[in-house]
């Protein structure tokens, strides 16, 4: 490998983070969410690392589930968005998938299908996110219709929180209250908690958890949080310095001249750009780590390269490693500099960045 861009994924950190999620609700079961290629970390590799510990995995769509099956993953797989059309139901039947049902058309398709297997169905309820799910008033009828189907072993109620990463806000409390008021929910298991709710809303734990981003070691919170502070970063994105040059005061660096040197400046060019998935809109000053010290991005990120200010590190040479985020620099902190969230930092990494795995 000549271009030295790489993402190192620590599978032991992912196992630690999964166990941390489980420890928050010892009486619940935790579905490990590996959608979007395990948030950019590699769904197959992550699933293999967790399969002995999890009751099930969660993905967004049937294509992601089939990829896991083709790789030999045998545990149940939850389809978080259910089936997009009735033509997917034979695969649900054959592969042992657990579908969500969030809309009338999905319920009708399941009623009309000829299914040989038996599986749980996650009935999604709209408690305030207003994205997917049945209205609370429609839940009792939907539950009755699902219970009437021979293929449904259990109906599990599910909802999704819009602002669980903001513990100071009342929106999640209101959504929990809406869920608790559901008619026809007596005796049914429930699945409410995403990563933020697992860590900050113990009243939402119930029977099933859905840890996603926390598996990969990034906090969803803007402030320190006792559980999130115990997460271990799973991915370290790094590259090498490929050139160093001295630039005079008053000279601009990079496209658009957004960085102008205020002193004699030692500029390092690194092999990393938006073609690798690093955000183009990273601000001047965004930190990276070289030889254990932070230095700032200087100039606009281009497709294949970006530039950093090495003036205060005269000992740095071509070939030295640069960490973009990871064990020395939290991805959540870098995301703030890029006006985004850690989810996009990891899921948007392109196939041009090879992943390397350690146990």
C-alpha cells in the first residue's frame, strides 16, 4: 500500500462499548446496530466480533441483512425500517429476519403473505419524532391484527426519540409519557432506547435496547456525561505527511486562499481529503495530532490532500503519521469543528480508506 491513509478499528473497544450498554439495563436485551456498514467500521467484521454476545443485530434494510447472512452471520437480524415492498417478505421468511412494521402498507403486505416461519414483529409507534410509525390511537388495532397472524410470534412495541441526546430538554420525557399512555400495550415488550437514551434516560430502557453510535465509542452529547465518558473510541483515522514547505507571511495556502500566513509558517501536506470522506468544510484550526501534539488544519480541504500548520513542531518530517481522529483526538470534537456530528464523520468515509482490524 503506497498511499498511507488508513482506518484502524479496535474490535475490543466495540465489545467494551457493547458491554457498557448492556450494563445500563441488565434485565434488557441489546440489539447491536450495524447499519450503514456498522457506522463505517465494517458490518461483517463488527458482527463477527459481537456475534457470541448479542441476541440480534439491527440494520436499516434487507440488503444490509443479506450481506451479513452471506458472510455467515447466523443471529437474528432486525430490519429497522421493515420491508420496502412485499417482494422482500420471502427473504424475511427464509432468512429469519425480524421486521419492523411502521405503516399500514407494511401491515397489509404481511397479512397477505404466505409465511412458513415464525418471528417477532417490532411495531413502530410515532410518539413525537413524526418520521415513521403508527399514531398512538391506531396501535390497539395494529396489535390485534398482528397477533392474528400465524407468522408473528410476538409483537414488540418500538419508538424512536428525537432529542434523547439533549438530557436537559423535556421532549424525551414527553415521548416516554406518550408511550406509557398507549392503549392495548399491556403485556407487550418494548424497545425504546437508542444510544443516548441508554446512557441518559434509564426510564426508557424497557425490554430491548438499540445501541448504535455508542458501540463505536463516540458520544452523542454536547457535554460530559458519566456513561459516555466510559466509551472507548473504536476507529482511528490516520495518514502521513507527504510534503513540507516554508511559506512566507502574507502568503495564502490552498483553494480560495482561506488561510493566510501571519508569520513564517511551516506547512505540511497530508494525504487525506474529501475524496476519503473527510469533511471539506473543516474550519481552519481543526485539530489533528502529530507526534502526540495537536496542530491545526491550515487551508481548505481538497479532494486528495489537506494542509496543516507545523510551525511549532520543527522536528516533524515527511513520513510522520497524522491522526485525524481516534484514540488521541475524539471524533466528536473534530465533528464540532466541521459543523457536523460524529455519525457523519465515520459513515461518510469512502472505500478508498482501507480498514484494518485488531482484536
